[in-house]
């Protein structure tokens, strides 16, 4: 592949999660396969344009959703995006909601996370001969990009929840009620399987990174205030909520892109 010059570097990359396997509204599509020192990314990068600005899309689980959360090659994905000139990433993540105001179909821009995953390749410095890198991760999401997302939502009349703590679990199973009680006690508001190590790898590469969390279901044992929680989580319901809420994402990201590229 030919590397982009500075001017055609994408202003934004979107990593789509469950329910978002392409970005509607993106034109001039070109698929780019990137070989990385860490193996294959989840799929081809899809380069295109929105409002005349270059953007890049990657389906985190692959376009046919064939890759389990703990099997995603997060290092290859982030390395490939960096390689084509990406400097800002919005990760779209399906999550379960724990907080009363974070019911199905709400969309949250988290500001903190707690990592409960294990055994995932979570550092670029974890290779023979690489320098040890104790990257600062006090604020795991890039505040300027979070603020741009929130401003874009205001611009297009969408309500986003502007903060929350994302708990990253190993999956692929959903959690027990006791696990969610513990996570709640720890301070988590949302639970998902793909937020880490994506966020820290972006930080290691010095890329701006923010997450748009789409609430697909109440987390195990949670429910609307004053109502008994569901006895179990229905996968059909998850997909139905995701289908509705995900429709909000392309106009929101379009607005975000239209605010970019001026710098
Ligand atoms: N738990 C973990 N990951 C998820 C959930 C959940 O309840 N819903 C969507 N992704």
C-alpha cells in the first residue's frame, strides 16, 4: 500500500463494535489491508470521506463479527491505524448499564475505566528488546476529544451522558449478579468487554482516544429504579436496543468530523 501524505491522513478513525460494522454516509471508499509486526488487524481498514474530510473505519470484531472480545488483536488494530496516519480514534462500544440513568439505548462518553480483563496483549513494549514504557493513564480517555464529542451531540440535538466509569470484563460470557454488585461497589457505571486494552494501546501510541458507549441492556441484576431487575439478559433484546441506539452514531460522528480538519 502507499502511505498517505500528511494532507490525506484521516482526521478521525472510528473503531466500530457490536452493531456497527460500517459507517453509513462515508464516500470514496477504499479498503486498505495493513500488515503489522503484531499480526493481522480485525479486518481491512476502510478509508473514505465525510464532508470532504478523510476518515478511517475498522470493525473491531471483523465485518462478519467473527472475533471474540478476548481474541481481538488490539495491538495490530491500533498499530495499523497509527501506520496510516490516524491521530484520533473514537471507539464505539456496546455496554451494559448499571447506573439508574444509564438504561438501554442511552449513549455515554466515559471519563474513567477499571480493567478486569486478563491475559490480553496490552502493551507495545511487551516484545523482545522494546524499552519498558510506564505510560501515564491517570485519565484514560482524551479530554479534548471527549469534549468535541459532547459538543457535536449538542450541535445535532442529541443527548449524551457526559461521564461514567467503564468496567472492562473478559467475556465472552456476561457477568453474574455478584460480579456486577462488586463492580458497582468499585465505582463502575458501565460494563463492556472491549474497552481495554484498546484505550491504553492508543495512549502508548500517543493517539487521542475517546469511547462512545451504547447501552444495550441493563447489566446483570440491574434495572430501572423501583422495578425488579430482569431474571436474565436476553441477547435478542441486546440486539434490538443496539439497532435503535446505533442509528444515532453516524450523524453524531459526521458532526464530529465536520468540526475537525480545520486545525
Ligand atoms: N456485559 C458486558 N458486556 C456487554 C454487556 C454486558 O452486560 N452488554 C453489552 N456488552
